[in-house]
C-alpha cells in the first residue's frame, strides 16, 4: 500500500471519529501543568519522598481546584459549611473548638485533626482512628456525615455541574470527565498535600540559622531522655521532622475505655483506646489537645504524662511509668519541655497566603 493511500485512510478514520462527537472539542484534552511539591531542605535531608498516588499527580490546575473546593461551602447540604470551617488556616488547619458542629448544629465527639505534612504519612491511615486509607478517601466521609456536611455526593456533583465556574475548573484539572466524588476528593487531596510546615524555630536550629534558648535546649533533652520525658518513641526526634510516628497508641487517658478508636476500625480488642499520634508541630496554634480535645493547654498535656496516666488493658507499653502515674517531672522540667514544644511551631505556615481563602 502506498504512503499516500495509507495517509488517506488514516485521515478518513480520524474524521469519522471526530464527526461522531456531539462537540468536536470533546476529543481535545489539555494537559494539566505539573506542579511537584516544594519539598523543604530539611525533609530532603532527613526523610523519604512524599506519597503521591500515580493516578493523582500534583498539577497547578488540580491544586487550584482543590483549594477552591476546600474553602467552598457548596460541599454541604445547605451551602453553609466548608472543609475550612473545621480546619482553619489560623489554627494550623484544625478547629479551636473542642468539637466541631455540623450544619444541623450537632456535635461529634472528636477534635478536628490538624492538616499539614500529610504527604509523608507512611502509615497512609487518616483520622484519629485510622478509618480512611489514603488522603483521597479522607475527604469522602465529612460530606455525607450527618453531624457534619450532611449531604449526598450525587447532590454535590449536581451543584458543581450547574455552577458557573466549576465545570471548566474540573475540565482544566482532569480533562473531559464527569464531575463526581472521586474527582472532588482527588482535587482536595492535591491541595492538602501542599500544606507543608517546615519553618519552625527548631527547623531553623537544625539548619544552622537559629539558636535555642537554655530552656528550649533543656526541654529537648528531657523530651529525648527515656528516664525523663520519654516522648520520642511516639513523636520522633531531630531525625524525624514530622514529629509523629503516625501510628496508633493508647496513651493512658482513661482507665475505662468508652471510645474504642482504632479498635473499632480493626475489630481487634487489643486496639481499643488507641488513637493516632498527632504531630507536635504547631502546638501554639492547635489547642485544644488529644483526640477528644479534653486538654485546653499544653500544661495540662504535660501534667497528664507527668502524673496523670491511667492504666487500662490496652495501654501502650511505652507508658512505662503508668504505675507511678507518669514520668514525674519537676515544675522546671515541665516549663522547659513546654518551651521546646513551642519551638516546633511555624508561624509562616499559618500566615502563608497560598493556604488562605482564595
């Protein structure tokens, strides 16, 4: 067959494919602009690469869409509540209230977890009890939860399809696909992965551009000392800039466990009362503390580990001094430990315009 004849047949077939479309532009899909995460030097030096699903790469258009969705109350049934209402930038993307209320005025029994450095959660479990596998799935539940946004995904998808801007934004981010819960969650996950906190005073100290006070230095030593604070097993060290192991522990909050936590997810009684170790970053902005927000101040948190531990069948073996009530820190040791913990806070993170209302 001649080259000219081959070309004619190919052109004819291509023309037939295009003519079968109701809209010729449907066959053309712009390629979204790749937008790799801006990984801080400290993270590059100390930890592995971020987790980016192969089917949801970071793009400029995806992040832009995810940010708009994160701050838009359109995801709720009555258009009054956005993700940002329970995960506010000024609070390092958590809630200053102990329990967030939903659109119907109902309250849950957990404090909203802060959102940052989520791309480095190697356990890949999200929420206090680890019930969601992967960041993309983390966005599903709040939309339909009756004590949160209390709507359905088909209703959300329809509102987005009828919106003046969203159809084009979804097309820019994902091509010619139908707007649905999968794409919404992918976009939000892309934005959430950009929420990187890595510029605390302690970060600067590790990079050689800041000096710790005597109290902060002593507090860090207490944090790392197994006979003193003994905090590093669950919350990392200078070699773990996440300041969490992202695992699940019973840290002695209650002798009588009423919230099964991780145990409710796994079905294993040995996991009852276990909750995810939160990052110690940005503690200056994330009060109240613990999965149920029971502690309003860092002093209360430190007192718990010092003399307030409660024994129970599933208490973590790392709570080695539970029989003594805790690690029994002195007043000065508590003050120094607090000073160190506050040095892990990153004011630039909560003031980053890239993370604020669009």
